[in-house]
C-alpha cells in the first residue's frame, strides 16, 4: 500500500544549522496495517509524516502509494491518497465555516472542485450519518460555525474529515497530544473505531507509550532520523512499556528523551 | 437635502461592487490587495473609450469586467507563482495600471457627456434609476453568494480561513488566490465602468484612494449588519457602501465643518481609522473585565472548598 524507498531528508543544507532529519528510511505498509510510531524528540517522526503527505519532498528516495510514485507531487495532489489529522486541533478545520461546509470540502478530497453546491440535500444526509458515528451530537449542529466547537469536538471532526472518504493512507500526527486526558481518550476510542470499521491503512505518531502498544498491529521506533525497531503484531501483544523503553535504550544507546512522553 | 441623499444612495450602489471586491480580497482571502486603485480606473477607462467609440454600453461594461479580471489574475500570479509579497504584488500592479490606463484613454480623461451610456434613458428619473441599480447590484450579490457556496467557492473561502487544512484536503490554494483576486478586481472594474458612465467622464486619477473607500464600506457594513453568514456579510458590504455615501453627504451639508471636496480622502481615512481602533479598545476592556470577574469567581469557589 504505502512504500518508502531509501527516503532521506536534510534540513537547512549548507548552513551551520544543517541537520539530517531522515536517513535511508525503508518502510512498507500492507493494506489494513495500523502502525504506531514512537521516538524521542527530533527523531524524525513529524518529518516522516510531512514527507508522506507532501508538505516536504524527500531529497533522496521515493514514496509510493499503491505502486504509484508520488514523491514529486505537491501536497494538494497527494491528498487524493492521503488523509491527515494534525496535532493542533485548530489546524484541521476552517473556523469561520460551518460544520457541513467543512465536511463538504473533505468530501471533495482528490476530486475536481466545480460549481456544484458544496452542501446539497443528498450530501447533507450523508454528512449527518457520518457525524452520528462520532456520538457527539454534532449531527444536530450542521450549521454551527466550527470556531464555536471545543478543541475535542474540532479534533473529532478533523478525524472524520480525514477518514470518511476512505483514503488509501491515514496519517495521525500526535493527534491527541494537545487535548486533556478525557478528550484524548475519546479521540483515541474514535480513532480505533473508525480505523477498524473502514479498514484504513494507518500510520499514527504518538508520544503515549501505552497507546502505542495498545493500538494497531505493528509498532515502529525512530531515533535520529532512522527506524531502529520494527515490532510485528505477534510480539507487540504482550509488550510492556518497561520492555519498550529497555529496547530503546539498548539499541539507541541513550534514554528516551521526550519532554512530553507519557508512559501509560 | 433630499436630492443629495438620493444621489448618495445612487453612488453607494455603484460603489457597492467596489466594496464587494474589497470584501473578497481583504475578508475572504485575507489578502490586502491594492490593485483596486488601478483596476477601478481601468474599468472606467475601458468603458469610456468603448462607449465614445460607439460601442453599446453593456458591451463596454462587460469588457471592463474582463479587463479587471485580467488585472487581478496578474496580481494573483505575481504573488503565488512569483512569490512576491502580497502587498507589493498589488502595489506593482497598481503602478503598472496607471500607465496602462493612460494608454487606454489616449489622454488623461475622456468625456461621455453626450454619449449613450447604460443610464442615459433613466438618469433623469431618480427613483427608477435607484431601483434599476439596486436590482442589478442585488443580482450580482446573489450570484456571488451562490458561487461562494459551490465546491470551488468553499475552497476559496477556506484558503483565507485555513490554508493548511484545505491543502491537506486537496484544494489548490494558489488557484484559489488567483481566482479570488481576479474576481474581486473584475467587480471593481465594473464599479469603475458604472461610475464613469454616471459621472459622464473617465479620468486616469479616478481610482486613487478606492481601496480605502472600499475598506470603509466593508467595515461600516459589518458594524451595522454583522457577518453571521455569507448572505449577511455581502449584504452588509452593500449597506456599508450606501451608509458611507450618506455620511459623507451629511458631512458636506454641515457648513460649520467648512469641508472642501478635496477633504474626501482625509475623511475616509479617518472613518477607517476610527472603525478599526474602536473595536480593538472595546475588546481589550471587555476581555480585561471578563478575566477579572471569572478569576474572582473561581477564586471564591476554591476558597469555598477550603483549598486556601
């Protein structure tokens, strides 16, 4: 489904701040894989997301989805295959527009945007059904401006907008990190449910070790621009947070340094 | 008195298209487009030259629209593809248009006094004139509202609201910016064409200060009508344009103010400054008193629980 072939990315080339963010990343996701990604500060997790979604283009290597090379395509063209939820709950929705208008824009993912009504009667019905899956009552507030919603509600809407058109790849970039624990738990539950129901191939960055172990069928660990550990489902099931941290220290030679890391 | 008021309404309606253009760039796209000063005169110049050469007034007005679209598109391309700062793109285009407008006119101004314009047959019937203008402006407003609710229009609005989001959903923000600025300047050029036909002449300097007049209309309208939805926001802009003209007419009638017609731009600038500063001050004090009240409440609640 998703394939990264020897992908490398350098920041600020030729300056004193030069920093290699990704080195020779090789990663292959099978259809239906739900992979969690952990790693210390500056490990390259967000860069990995950006290189896949097209916010950045790799300096070397190639990104393929379903056999098509997409490395040279700009972000807005890649969105045909890639759905994404950002860490910042404000980032994934347009605040001055209504809930149904936001969904209408997501509905046209990867399709031409012409002069059809953004919100037709048929589309509104679909949006209402989709919103019901969130269980937040947003289906009764279709005409409310998104800026009036709470951070948790906005993130739930972002998650729905990123996923309901069934993209080939769903990227979740620490999408629960900016929320309080109760709302983070709600979004995590919704994520699990949506990914399962729609059988989405998913890559989720998280700083929550316990979450990384509990969710998904595969776990990868990154450090200094490399993937240092790739744990398959069979081993992941009875992994503990302590073991995971131990593995990290053993392979990387240093402690997991992340000021936001949550152990579980 | 009455005559100057109906005159103000007429002007307000004609300049409403200018204000709608400024609304599209400043408010929807969040792009400070200064092309407007040039494209307004371009619209007037194109219409005046065509009409004085015997073309039908409606064809002249349509061509003015097309020229405005082109001017705006170039500003948009300078900004998106040429990566030139937004403000500077507009200024560059405005300056370039000054020379182009003189080329179009062939001389600094053209008179249309005896020519057959869109308004020739109704200009003397005040109420009919206002009615026809109002209908035309409302039709254009409705078309614009409709466009802003299509897939393409939603993408345009989101470009001003949250670029990152619409890009991640597959919207091309560069296309939206070019389209929006183009459409805005098309409307501004129609406004210039209408004003030239109403006043009976086109002048290379007729566009000077239009951006501020447009902005004043937008701000006044938003303060009076509000911006609950696209429908109300565009209506607000039209109302703002008319109210602005009425305020000016009243100011000029107040003889004790000793205003000269050349003071127009100073007054406009003052209106915009006041309209921008008052809400900021208001917000500051509201926020401050709210913060004080809520903190006191929360502190009292904490004391009640014995936390202190």
